[in-house]
C-alpha cells in the first residue's frame, strides 16, 4: 500500500494564542515544526468568526511552509475570494455553524449540488485540489463526484466518539460505513482522505483502509504536544499509521 500522508491541523495553536490576544504561540512556527517533524501537509481552517486562524495567518503559513497547505473553509463568497488570493494547494469545503465547537457534520453535497458545482469550478481552475468533507453516506459520495471535487474527506467524528466512549458496536458499525464509503469514492475516481477526532486510540483501523491516502489530525495532536512536544506527538502518530499500513 502507498504511504499514508499525515496532515497536521494547527488551528488550536491559534486558539491558544487568541486566548491571550497576543502573538504567541505562533501558528506559523507550529506549521514549520510540524513540517520538520515529518508532516506531509498543513491544514488550517479560516472560520467565519475567526475564532482561531485569522486572515493574515493563512497567507503567512502558505508562504512559510514547503509542504502543501490545505485551506479549510465554508463554501461562502468571502472564503472563495480569500482562497483565490492565497492560492493554497488544496481547499477543503466544510459545513460551518457559528454556535458549534467544531465541524459537527458532513457537508450537504447532494442537496446543494448545483451551487457547489458553480462554486468549485473557479477554485479548481485556479489549481486548487478541491476536497469535500462528507459523512460516510453513499448519496453524499456520489454527489461529490458529480459536482467536480477531486477529493472527499470522510468524517471520522462519529467513529472516534464511539471509540473514545467505549461503545464498541457503534464504533464497528461506523467503521464499516467508512470502509464502504472509501471504496465507493475510490471507484468514482475520487482521492480519499479522512479526519476528525482521530487519536492514538482510534487511528489504526482508519489508517489501514487501503483507499485512504491522507489523514488530517488537529486537536489531539496539539493537546498531545503539550506533553511530548509537537515533534514527539507527530512521530508517535506516524509510527502508528505506518504499522497499520504495513499490516494491511
Ligand atoms: N478535517 C476536517 C475537515 C476538519 O474540519 C477538522 C477539524 O477542524 C479536522 C480534520 C481535524 O479534526 P480534529 O481537530 O478533531 O483532529
């Protein structure tokens, strides 16, 4: 199997910075450290409310790093303008609600297909690989291929919650859905990514899915970095991913 890529989401370095309103800890420094520690990409989410990453961070991260930037954003006109000006390697479209603590569900692609087709075209024309963050739902996967996305990122949140809470049957059922969705997406010619809520406890079965090419992991990595440093936290995740991949 191909080596699985690891994207590190550095949003929560900015969360910590913003808690005090100053300039530290600097998400650009975190992105560079993640790169040095072996990350294959950096993910950052410019939310409508700018609660963590801010406009200036996006450009600064993109300028500084030598690995691809995955610009996560809601499918709004404002974000399209910023993404087109930033010119990241990839754009990941996510649903966004102001009141949520994190991206809770997948994007509604099937019910918004005409608008998304028009939305994606200029981003793709500008050279961005457009990814849609979707639930492991056959309808959404099918629609993702039709609207012109290059990639789907499968939402692993429900699976990870079940693992974290020791609900083994639910975790197994969620995992089956993700495995089926990965196969469906690959058959439709989509590149398959996965992410949300992943930790050392939940990563192995997801990393073992042969069609999955990339994982994007944020909150757990930044939390773990408090104890091990970012380099140690990333090295352990890389080790677990490689073992899962080799076993597959
Ligand atoms: N992928 C996507 C599309 C996300 O929205 C998020 C959360 O910002 C992540 C991955 C990372 O999730 P977590 O921070 O739970 O690892």
